[in-house]
C-alpha cells in the first residue's frame, strides 16, 4: 500500500519534531552538553531560530514559540540579538496573558512562567513589558466593571474592579510618564546622529516604544475612569481629570494655558485617524470622562467628532449608546432620559446593534431605577418603545416581565402594540379563540392610535400580526386586508416578511373566492402585485398558475358585476366593492369582442369612478379610499387614451388622479400607475421634459413592473442621443447605458426565439453588448453576443464582434469557430476577410501551432503582399511569431 504525504504535512511534522526536541532540552546538564557539541556559529543559530519561529507562527503555536525562544536565550548569541529575542519573548507572554485573561487556570500558569522568565532574565523587566502585562489585569477589571454597571446589585464585581484599578491605574500613569520621557530623550539623541543604518534602526525601535506610550495612555485613562466609578465618584475628581488629560494627549487634543480658543474649535475629525479602532475608543472614553467631570457639552462634542470622522460603521453605530451610558454612569439620569426619548423618537428604518444596545440600556436602567420617579420610569418605557420600533418584541416583552411593568397603565401605539404582541404569543401557545380575540382587540386599538400613521414600518408589522389573528379566527376577509395592507411598509426593510404577507393575503382571499367571486379578483390582484414586487421569489413562480385557476373558477363576470353594482352606499363594504367593480369592468372591457361593447363598458366604469370621486371626503378620506379612487380615475384615463372615451378625458382624468395621488405616501402603488399614465400623456403632447421626468421616476420606483419598460425605452433613446453627440462619452454614461439596456432585455426577452421574433429585443441585446464592449466588460459582452449569434448564426456583425470578444477572453477555440464561419462567407481579399484571417492565425497560434504554420504557408502563396492595410502589417508581425 502506498501513501501520499503533502509538503505542508511534512513541514508541520518537522516543526513539531523540532518543538518536541526543544521541549526535551530543559535541564542544565543537557543544555551544557548541547553547547559543547554545538559547532554552529551564533549567526547560524539566529538564522535557524528565525526560520523555525516563522513556521511555528504560521501554524499558530505560541507555546512552542516560547519554548523555542527560551531555548535560544540560553545559547551564546550576540547581545543585540539577545535583546531582540527578549523583546519577542516578552511580547509572546503578554499576548498569552491577554488571550487567557478570563481563564484563571491558564492565566496563573502564564504568570508563573513570566516570573521564571524574568528571574532568569532580569534585564527584560522594563516598564514597557510591565505595560503589556498590565493589559491582562485591565481586561479583568473592565469585565468586572461592565458586569457591575449592567447589574448594580452585583457588588462582588464592583469590589473586584475596584481592587484591580486601584492597583494598576497609578502604575500605568507612572509608566506612561517614564516611557514618554525615555522616548523624548531617544529622539534628542537620534537627531544628533549621522544618517545611516544605525540611526534608522534606533529610530524604528523608538517608534515601537512610542506605541507602548500610547498603550499606557489608553489603558491608564480608562483605568482612572473606571476607578472613579468603582469608588462611587459621580462628580469631578482627580481620576476623571487624569483620564481626560491622558485621552486628550493620546488624541492630540491638548489645551495649553495660553490657548485663546477651546480645544474643540481646532479639532478636525478627518485628521484624527478615527478609522483606527483604538483611537475611536479613546474618543469615546474622552466623551465619558468629560461627562463624569460634569462637562456634558464637551462630552457631546466628542461624540459629534466621532460621528463625523472616518470612524468604522460598527463603532459609529454605537456612539449614541456610549453617550447615554456616560450620562447614566455619571448619575445624570434626567439628561439620559431626555436624550433617549429624542433619539428613540427619531428611529426610522432598519435595526442595528447600536440602536438595540441603546434601547436595552434605557429600558433596563429606567425600569429598574424609576420605580419611584415617573420621569426615569418613562426612560424605561422609551427603551421598550425603541425595541418595538426595531422589531425586537421578544426582548421588550422579557424586560416587561422582568420588571413587572403594568401595561394597563401605558398608552400610545408602541406600548399597545407590545401588549398585542404579548397576547398573540400567548394565543399561539394556547390556540384558544378567546386569546386570539384579546390579541386582535389590542392590535386594532394600537393601529387606531395617531402614532401608527406616522410610522409605516411599525404599523405594517402590527398589521401583519393582526392578519395572523384574523386568519386563526377564520375571518378571512379581514385577514386578507391586514396582510395586504402590511406589504407596502414591509417590502423595503423586511422583504422576507413582506412576501409572506402577500402570499397569506392571497391564501385568505382564495378561501373566500369560491362563494364570493369578488374575492377571487382581490386574490388575482395580490398575486399580480407579488409578481411585480418579488419577481424572483418562489411564490412569484407559482402566481401565474393560481391566477389562471382563479379566473377559470370565478364563474360569470357579468353576474359578479351586476351583484357589485347593487351594493348600497350604506353597506360597510361599499368602497371596496366599488373598487372591485371598476377592476371587473376593466377586465371585461379587455375581453369584449366589439368596439361598441367596449365603449359601453368604458362609460359604465367612468360613471363609477366619477361617483366615487364625488363621495370622497377632502379632509377625512383614508389612504385606502384615496388610492382606490385614484386608480379608478387612471383606468378611465387609460380607456380614453385607447379612444374608448372622449379625447379630452385622457388629460382630464390624469390631472384628477394627480391631485389625489399627491396626498398619498410615496410607497402607495397608485403612484406607479399615475406616473405611467402621465408619461404616456406627456409623450402624446410631445412634452419631452415631462416624459423624461416621469421616466426617471419609474426607473427608480417601478423596477420589475410592466411600467418599467416604457421608462427604460425613453431613457435608452436619450442615452443613445447623448452618446452619439459626444466624441468621448463618460464612463458613467456608458455604465448607465449598459444598465438600462440590460434591464430592458429582461422585459423584451433574450432567448433565441424571442430575439428572432422581436426586433426591439434584438436591438436591445446588441446595444447592451455594445456598451459592455466599450466598458471592456468582456464577459457581459460575450453573454449577449452569444445569444445573438445563436439566434442569427450567419449575421456578419455579430460573428465579428463575438469573435473579437472571445479572443480577448482567451476563449481561442470558440473565437476560431466564428472566424472560420466568416472566412467561408466573406469575399476573399476584402478587409473583413483579412481581419478574419488574422484572427484565425492568432487563434491557431494559441491552440495548434503546426496548423497555424500550414495555414500561414497557404496564405503566403495566395497573398505574397500580405493583404491590405491595416491587416498586412498585423499578419506579417504574427507570421514572425508563428515561425518562431
């Protein structure tokens, strides 16, 4: 049996063997014997050390690296290399202490090892090493302080933090001072040294020592801050002032006695290197120390610098949390409550770790500390509101239960919504109709609150849960409406839930469609919207099948229309019934066999739309009513555009719809219908500016809808005009051209059959390839040209372009096939024929050199002059390459 061992495995085995051998060489006698028998020079030993150390470092074996380093420290190596090795060993021990700071057993082991190391090498015991060793103590102290600050009843952690910071804070301050002085003295010495390797080496070592100064300042400042808190000092103290001094020095924000302006006026966040995490965290520390020193405005200025600089997204996201944390640490609960309320009220859009942390902090602190103070309790309520707005209902409910908050005494949309969520969670466990009824009531009451109208996302989340309550209670009409109404607010920030809501709306309406045909129409409408909004989702792939089934099962459309026409204005379903009637009339118009029948039905639809418009209240109409009437009016406008109504009705009804749509939120679907009809109207009136304006809106807001196609055509023509008018069109314009035509192809189709049948699809595909070629996006160009060549295998232009692109992509065999096809069809001796011959030879040179030589010999016999320019020179140069 044979085995195969990789070189990596061999290297690993050899290094492990070396490490084991090193482990074995521990006793003095063995070491002395090794020295006697060791014939290597010190330089050879150092080179060997570095080689093995690199291997161990790659394999992430710090313990073996330590054994290796200490083994060589006992060898006869030059003093300079010995000092470097001592520094390396010190750094490794410090790293291990940092890694296992929270593991008592491992931490004690490494501390013992360090003591032995320092006992054997006293010269390694320097302030720089001590600073690095103290980082492990700092980490333990910070962890203890964090536990206590998050749970003030954990006095044991407070005691641990106090003991640690009392010990290390003064040491770090002293080490910072002494090492900083050492650095300054070294720079004075370096400045007097002549240029050369010695000066460069000394300068590099001093820069590394400067890093230790920074560490001492950073951890010393934070240690003094935490020491003040652990001692219960929530007012200015020597600790807070020391922390401020060190943080400012670290960030180069020092104030001098003669300084005429405050420090923050000359602070430039773009020059503070806040992209480095430790500098950003130092600025956070300065903010919190300023607050503790009773200077809240300066604390706020630090946070503003943090937010306006090149700070990482993760840290900037946490800035509000740290500012509020600083206020709470300093006992400024009233200010924290005010800041928290303002911040939470401004929440819009997606959640984030920083927002979530802030809300948990507000809720935890306010609900715990505000039992006797209504203002502080309100801070806790705002934290719960924030969690609700961010969608963290479970976390909010856990805090409610932890602090036994009496929700009956709360009001407002968010708190009532949380009550509803709590009741719904209970109902989902019990499956009891009574529990679903309770949840349903609470959620309806929440949606009736004024705040629900100003926060679309949260209201949509609430409606989604209400939809499930209705569905569980088999109130399918209400369920469908709740699910459908929730989609608009969810599809941006939470598309996964939005598509589920759309599907559940369809399921609810479908359940009713068997007995009431109008709900079949609603189910179809929901599926059409689902296809438009989520074209790539699995549900969208099923939509066409269910639409066809629903249309087959709805029965007589005429009887449904007659039934809907008879619904009186006093009926609670009047508005939704009339909107269904408009949609049914429009469907019947599209299916009518004669123009007279179409015009008659169009007049009926117009009468319904006019009646609804006249009934619509100018002050109290709901968005649903306004949107429905606007879409009915736009249906009338479309029928007028198709000459089924009076010519003047097209512009009249588009204008009437505009008045209504302008009152609706931007995400309402009536906006898309309006801009589409307005674009067609502007085109008929030859108003190019209006055409462009409506097309631009649809390009942004109607992606994936049928309306997008018209906008894409308008923009594509404008881009073609701009490109044609410029000798060097900008890269941005070319990229937009590629994007527009790529999107247009999705509407027109790009398979072989569609390209053959639709001239516009063929042109769009060629244009997309052309823009890709100009942008040198060769893979994209090849994709579109391959479609064209498949559909039109003998089209010269497509074959030439694809041949060039495949050659550029080094797809020589594919390129060769296209040029051979061209050589058969082109006139021998034409410029196009010479181009094809050049590429044939170039491809053969890459794939079959012998064949290339044969073809070249044949070419030379027939064309001793090498052809016509510019191909003659190119073929001649290529011939030299082929001939060697």
